[in-house]
C-alpha cells in the first residue's frame, strides 16, 4: 500500500461523489470518492492533500509541505 502524501484537484462534484485528479499523474484519470470521506467545504477546483488515509483542503497560497 502506497502511503506517500498525494495532492488531488477536485475535477467535478456529482451528488454524493467527487471526482479527483491526481496532480502528479492526471493521465490516470478521475478517482471517484464519496463526499462523506472529504472535507465538507470542497468545491470544484479545490486542492486536497491525501495523507495517512485522510483528505485535507490545501490553503490557497500556502507553502507545500516537504515530501
């Protein structure tokens, strides 16, 4: 299991699901995730950091954490 931190962009929201794009490899396509697993404040275009099996919204303009 790969537990390295990843950054996703919310491509679209469709009802109870959000479709995320991995920023490092967008060619992999969308990843469908139940909105119940994501922060409530997400919108299309939000950047999410996935680490330790949790998603967090990345603040606009905040420096990236060291990987």
